[in-house]
C-alpha cells in the first residue's frame, strides 16, 4: 500500500477540525426553529438531541467525506471548501444518528456509545421516534442551505434518499430474519447475511461518504461511480464479516466490549459458516443453544465454532477478500498529475484502516 499523500489528514485523522465545525452546523439547525417561532423548551430539546446523538461516535463516516474531497482535489481544503465537505460529512453522521436512535428503540437496547440510549434518557421515551425524524430532516435542511445553487444538489439529495431506503431494506431483512426472541436457524444463510450486510451497512458506511465527496468535486462520469461501488460494497461486506468474527473471537479487553451476537440471535457470519460445516450432533447443539440468554448456552455454541475451526475459515476469507480488493483498486487508472479524478488512495485509505484490525 502506498503512503498517504500530503492531502491526507493529520495524526488525529482530522477529527478535531471536523468536531470544531459541529457547533456552527448545530446553530444553523437551531436557527430554523427560531425562524419558525418555536418556544425555548422545543429549541432546547432539539439542541440536546443533536448534542447527544450526532457527535458521540468515531466519526469515521463523516470524516471519509472530507478525506475523499481532499484526496480528489490533491491539496488541503480552504475554510470554505472544508466547511462544505464537513456539512456533507455531518449529514452522514446525522443519517447514522437517525438510524441508531430508531434501531435502539426497535431492539430495546440499553446503552449506545457507553451511555444510555436516547429513548431511555429521562422524559424522552417515545418522543425519540420524532427526534429520529428530526435528525433525518436536518440533513435536507443543511443541503438546501449550502448546496441548493450547486450543480450537484440533486445528486446529493438522491444519494441520501437512495441510501436511506437501501439501509431500511437491510434493517427490515435483519429484523425478520433474526428477531431476538424467536430463534429459527433455518432462516439463516450466508446469502441472506450478505444481503443484510450490503444493504444495512455497506451502502451508508462505505459507498455514501465517497460518492458524496465525488459529487462535491463535480465528478460526473457515471462509470466512476459504478467503479467506486464495485469496490466499496465488497469492502463494506468485508468490514462487517470482520466485525462479526471479532465479536465472537476477540478478547473483550482488546475489543473494548463483550461480544453479544450469540445471545442476541444475530444472523452473523460466524453462525452461518458454522451451520454449513456442522455435523448432525453439532447442528443440534446450535439449534438448542444459539440465541439463548445463558452463559452456558453461549459457551456451547462457541465450542462448536472452535470445533469447525471458524478462525481458520476467517483467515482464509480475509486474505481472499484483501487480495480481491487490492486487485480492484490497482485497476483504477490514475488521473494525470495536477488534475482531479478518482484516485486509488481514496480506496486504499479505507482498506488500510480495516485490514487485520483487532477491534
């Protein structure tokens, strides 16, 4: 892999500069409530929702928009360019916040990012449903403010709308395949897992940030977007398979959390591979113990995972995925020096962060 160019972010990945623009973005959204004549308690509620749900994650998706623009432009962005790229990046973070607030309610989750889920916050409860809608609507308010006169405006709208629908399709498939309280492993398959991963994760986490950066840079050749998709969707699939594997096999002190996919009845890569390899006795153990809220059942499932050697299967998968992605990236024709265009570094920067990660 090549070293990052001079346009790459500094040692903190550009996170602080990205965070520093959030108060301005939040101010623009709150101003919309002021213009509508909303009373102070409504404004304060929205402000708290934004602060609680938008900036608390790793910000990788939002930062990827900025990094994509920097790499395509081949130079650092001035303050005006940076802010426009950051608006798109925060749009992705707001989209994720919308998904997570709603997802936590569907799953009746307890914590998110180390603190209580928003709907469990005092006095929030089902108001979180409307809060999730407002987080989503914030994206389109910001796009109108900053891009309405830009030739890429409609393309940006379509990207956010299409990606939202794709993610919701993936969420639907996940919810009906593996409800937490109804275990039916006959519904599981690697193909169903692949569809869930592509639609629930890969489009919004990998393709959307890069495509937004490309649109901001006014790349109009549709073949570039098809090429980007042909790399970023498999990259997102690899990322989620990796995430599933680490949930089952990474030590909690390294992973930073205790894996729960087994007891939560997740349609994960590990269980689907195990189902394809298990003998009749092992399959009986999986049917009887997967998705059960019991440490003993979880241990029995993990024993089957070890017996069918999931770690070896994963190592084989990871190496194959890495080699295929490298070949796809290397096949991208590099733009002439001093010109803007789709650059290999956009994709290499993603792959370098993911390959062989341990948490």
